[in-house]
């Protein structure tokens, strides 16, 4: 994966207010990268928590301390106009108190010496369907609970030998 293009594309997505395309980014950078290069990067290897760890491991080793903290949080990147699938589907947003359509993910953020870096993540995929007994409508659910994912993120941090004293999380 071309991480230079990935970093640029991520910044492009975060700073854009309208439609984003590989062609739009290529035009924005005056041809430094072609839309074909951007499209190939997007279609290349899947970014996993393990590949992410390989990318940040050196920085974590430089800043780690025994009194570091691990912060586990779940977030929803809302995608109200995108077609529903296993990843982009309805999730309960505890901050808003309603369900929203989007991508639900859990992140393990490591903080030490005033620096915070994400060290692991998991996407919540709702791959199972069921009929809601109250409404009779088909709904999706994940085969794993958030608690199971939470524990796996902490286990990953321990397996990667990241020292921390406390774990912080919301509810």
C-alpha cells in the first residue's frame, strides 16, 4: 500500500465538504498523483489492525512509558446516504440517543508523554439478520458483542507489549 497516497487521501476525505473522488484529488494535487494511482491504492491490500500496528509500532516504542494509558472508544462515522451493507448499517449512537446509519468502529488509543496514537481498531460488521419481534422488520446484528471486541483490543495491546497503567473508556 502506498502510505503517502493513503495519508493524502485521508486528509482529502477529512477536509472535504462535498463529493470526494480519486479524480477530484488528482486534480487538487495538480497531477502529482494520477487518479489511477489513487484508485489502485484504494483497491490494494486491506488495511487491518495488524498492518496499522506495523505502521505505528516504531513511534509507540519511542514514546511508551509504564504510566501510559489505553483509551478504548467506539465511534460512528455517519453515512446517511450510502447503501446499507454489513459495515455501513444502523447502529445505536449512545451520545445522540438514536440509531444512525454509518460505520461503527472501536479504537484503542495509547497515550503517553502527552502523545496519543491509535494502536488497534476493529470495524463492527453486522453480518447476521433477524426479524425484530416488535416491528416485524428485518434487522442486522453482529455475531460478536462490543464487550468481546473491547477485550480483544486490550489483549492485542498486551500481546504487542504496550505498557499501560490504566484503561479509560466511556460507559
